[in-house]
C-alpha cells in the first residue's frame, strides 16, 4: 500500500514540475518583453526587436512575434518588417489579429518595393549567372533569411534592398564577385569581365563565297545579255534588207533562237547574282562572335 502511494506521488509530481517550469519561462518572457517595451518607448526599435525576439524564444506568444515586426516597421526597416510579419502569418494565420497583421504586411511590402535599389548587370561574355549574395532579406542577428537569393542571366536587372550588396557573376567555373553599399532607390550599373575567355570574330568565309558566286553570276548574266543584244542587232539588220531568201530566212530564225537562249541564260545569271548577294549579306549580318574558354596553360603563354 505504501509503495503504491509513493508511485502515485511520483507520477503526480511530473506535471506539477512541468507547470512550474512553464510558469518560470512565462515570467521570464514577460520580464524580457517589458524591457523591450521600455526600449520601444524610447525609440530604440532595433533593441526592442531584439528583446521581443528573446521573449518569443523563451515563450512563443504571438504578441511577441507581432511586436518584432512592428518594431522594424517603426524603424522603417522594411525588409525585416516584411520578414517577421510573414513569419507571424505563417505560424498564426488563424489568429484574431491576422487581418491587422496582413494589412501591415501589405503596407510594409509596398514601402519595401518603393525603396529598393536596382543593379543592372552586364558581363563579357554575356549569358553568365548573376546571384545576389548579400542584400537579400537577411535578418542577421535576428534570425536566418526566409527568401532564396535572387539570380538572373546576364544581361539582367536585379532589384535589391538598400544597404551592403554583393553580387557573384559566374560562367563555366569562372567567377567574379563585386560589392557595394546602395542607398534607397539607387541604381548600380555593374559591368563584369570574366577571366579566361577569348572572343573570336565569326567566320566570314561563307559570306565571301556567296558574294563570289554572285559576282560570277553577274558576269555571266552581263556576258550573255551582251551576246543576246548582238544577235538581236544582227537579226534586225538582216530583216531590214528587204525580201529574204531561204538562207537568210534560216539565218534570221537562228539569230532569234540565239536571242531567246542567251536572254534566258542572262536572266538566270542576274537572278543568281541577286540570290548570292542576299545570302552573303544575311550570313554576314547573322554571324556571331565565338566565345571560347581558354585553358590555363594557353593563357600562361600570353
């Protein structure tokens, strides 16, 4: 009987101990929260946010999480306000305060977008991957980033939050990093030349071949056009002499056949010249430079 009583007492002590520990944590969180309120009233919003976060980590009350976002809103640190309001919505989306938090989140997102800086990134060669390393939503000492780093393929534009910005540009294992501090709504035109690439002019041989064919076709057309004209002139002179005998009639018919045949060949020559000239021009206009990765051994001999 005594053993059963001891077991019952021991079992009842477990929830009592847990309740006491919870009460201690709640009281500690409240004390930390009140210190945060004091900092907030003095306009020290970053310090207040840090204390509110400490209170939330001690005891996860939605009010503490909301006040972190509200402190950053008051400090006009829009990226962090957005970050913590989003965390509230993700964790306490069914809270009675959700409509108010959603309204503040939307306003903070608009303010953040209006303040963002722009980075116009170009690279030589183009087609490199540009990634934002620093400058994304990063809460630093207040927690980890909630957003994946934005990236794009050059030439491209990235919109970033004001402050320190670091951009990495990479192509074929060649990588360049650039950093700069940007003010609100500032534009940074970032031009990067990646090492280890060689740009070669396009092969113009096909264009020259096409133009050579065009020239030969033009010469052929002119030659046969002149020959056709000579045959025509001779036929006209023969017909102008008056009544023609059988031999002259056969000669005149032959000249007329020559004019027809030579004119046809001349037309084909002129057509070939036009086509060759057009093809050559198209090949020249559409030819692109070749970007070649130069091996390290080849670069060392330069």
